[in-house]
């Protein structure tokens, strides 16, 4: 079937099998390979993207379900001049990553979290990221990064 | 993993969905938020030939104040339940429990209708609608019918819905000011409840204590007979058939039910 999705501001049309998952549409169809696949059980959150502005696990959405929608992946966060998004800068500054596998999903989940709750407490950040697993950092620096990004956006 | 091949059909309205599932009968599956069905399809535990996507049927996404009850469309997402001011005021148990389902990404997709129709005894919202004594509204080729939540669950993943019926709405009577509590015991943040308890006043329902969600009738009877919270909670496991899985055996679940019912009653009466 023909599916049209606006990914990071660019309309992408592809003729896909009905069973195509959004994450494969993004990785194989749109060639945006930052979004990772880390599990078979909708648990890890590595595949998290924004669908019409809200975080979703793109391994558990059909491309057909996203037909006509807007999707943002981590590749779409930076400005046109390459300037990093405040969340990306905060992950860098606070060492919110080690191997980086969880990072694209973690950053998108965090962006969605601050959209819904711009001034979260530390506990709200921890609970708000419960859908994303990280096997490296122990989460502390990730939480610190999200709080730093919230503070920066408030100051900006 | 990707699902086995199937044909995708998109329903434009509730009636259209009924027609589409009617055309394909047992071969078809409704797809709402997809957060129970797609994981099963990816693991090839569900292999429908036709998937009827009702995700765009806007008419089934609403939360309405009907005076003495609240009507909730089947396509209303957990995220919308969790953030509804109307529910926070009138049905705080439902709003709170919806906020405990899975994680934010799951709640951005999963719907109340899918949660109720899936019939998983480990799900949170079925126990909540049991404790709230809600009525479910279904639409099929022969029209609309109402099913009491108490009559809806028939067995493991088995409900009173016919394969060609669509759950359209949940009607919940406004509780008369009684306290409430939702207790969910998990090992890790995003897990399903090992055991859960939903209490509204002296109505108590259990998550994951048998093949279906169920009311803790022995507890309710003891309370009606004037028993203390402590004594009533001791009866929480009576009449249950708790499953055994990697997380817990039946004896541990029975213990959890007694402890969580006591906590729920203490909180709802505080
Ligand atoms: C990682 C993860 C964690 C989760 N944690 C929890 C949890 O802690 N607690 C919990 O309760 N749930 C949990 N869930 C399940 C989640 O709540 C699902 O969203 C929900 O169970 C199903 O809703 P859905 O809209 O996604 O339904 P779908 O997956 O689309 O459908 C589920 C089933 O219901 C049928 N169906 C759907 N809508 C209708 C309708 N209107 N009429 C008739 N039949 C219909 C479908 O045909 C299918 O058989 C979790 C899911 C995931 C992936
Ligand atoms: S790949 Fe793990 S949640 Fe999507
Ligand atoms: S940085 Fe390695 S999994 Fe998170």
C-alpha cells in the first residue's frame, strides 16, 4: 500500500507491505537509521520517535497507522544549521550516554516528556522515562541531562 | 520481528468497522492502539489474515458527562484518561489507574476499548471498570447492546463480545463520593501487575488473581457484615485461582492480594 508520512518536515511516500512497521519505514524507506531496534517486546524504547508530537515506540506502530501523520526522529531535532537541540546538548554536557544505543529513543522520550511537563521533578523524570531502558549509564546522568535541558529551556 | 502477512483495512466509522469485520469473520482482527495486538502479531502468537484499523474513528474518542454517569468512547487513549479534568473530578480511580498502565509511549497509543476487549486478566482497567460497575456498549450487525462489566469477562482472553462486534463505549456511574484506591504490585516499573487491586468505596476488584479480572466478593461481604478492614482483607484470596508464572506462584499472589486489599481499603477510607 502507498503510505505518505512527513518525516522531520519532509514528505516521504513509499509503497510498502501492509505489515511494515513504522521503524522499518524510517530505517529502510527513509534511510534514517538513528532510530534503533532493541527488542521484540515493545519494552526497550530504543525505537521511540514523535508521532504527531507524542512519543511512541515505532516498532509497535504500523506504517499504515502513521499514514498522513508527522514523525520526528532524533535526526530532525537539530536546527538547519546543525545546531543541536537543547536536549541533545544536555545529554552531551551531562554525559547522558555511553554506548549510545538507547540514546536516540531516550532523547525523543525526554523531548516528549518536557513537552507535556516542562518543569518535572527528578522523580517525574525517572517515571517519565520508564519506557526506555539503558544498559550502560545507570540512568543518573540521563536524569541529570533532562533536568538540565528543562532548566535551560526555562532560561531561554 | 515483523508480523506475518495480512491485509490492512482502514475503518472510516464505527459502522464501517462492523461491516469490515462482518465481511471477514473470524479471519479479521480489530486494531485500536495496537499495543496488545501488534506485540502478539510480531511474536506470531496472533496471525490474523485481515486487520481492521479503527484507530481513526474519531467518533469513538470522547469523555462525556451524562449527569449521573460518564460516557467514555472505546478509542479514548490511556493518555487522555490520565489527563482528563472530568475524570479527575468524577472518576479519579479510572484516571489514576490509566496513568499506571505501561509507560508514556504505551499510553500515547493504547485505548480503553482495546484494554477491556483484550481480556487479559493482568490488565489494569478491566478490574477498574468492575469495581466501578460500568456498563459496556457493543455494536454489531444487529445493532447495539449493553453488557454489564460483571458479565463481560468469560475466561482467559475471552469476553462476551462476538467476533463481529465492536466495543464502542463504556458508561460509568458516578460513585457517590466514596474513597478509592489503586494498588499495583510490580517488580519493574513498566511491568504488568503481579497482583493489583482497584477499590471504590467498599467495592473491590482484583488484577491477575484468576483467568479473568474478578470482584473480591468475600471481602465485600465481610465489610457489609461489619468486619474491620484488617479482617475483611484476610479474605481477599477466597474464591480466586491465581496463576503461576515467572514472577510469582499462587501462594505469593494470595499473600499479595491480602496485603494489597488491606492497603487499598485503608487508603480509600483515609
Ligand atoms: C510494554 C507494554 C506495557 C504494558 N503495560 C500494561 C500495564 O501495565 N497494564 C495494562 O493494563 N496494560 C498494559 N499494556 C497493554 C496496553 O494497555 C494496551 O494498550 C491495551 O491492553 C490494549 O489496547 P489497544 O488499544 O492497544 O488495543 P489493541 O492492541 O489494538 O487490541 C487489543 C485487542 O482488543 C481488540 N479490540 C481493540 N479495540 C476493540 C474494540 N473497540 N472493540 C472490540 N475489540 C477491540 C483487538 O481486536 C485485539 O484483540 C502494556 C502494553 C505494552 C506494549
Ligand atoms: S525496539 Fe524495543 S521498544 Fe521498540
Ligand atoms: S548508553 Fe548504552 S544503552 Fe544507554
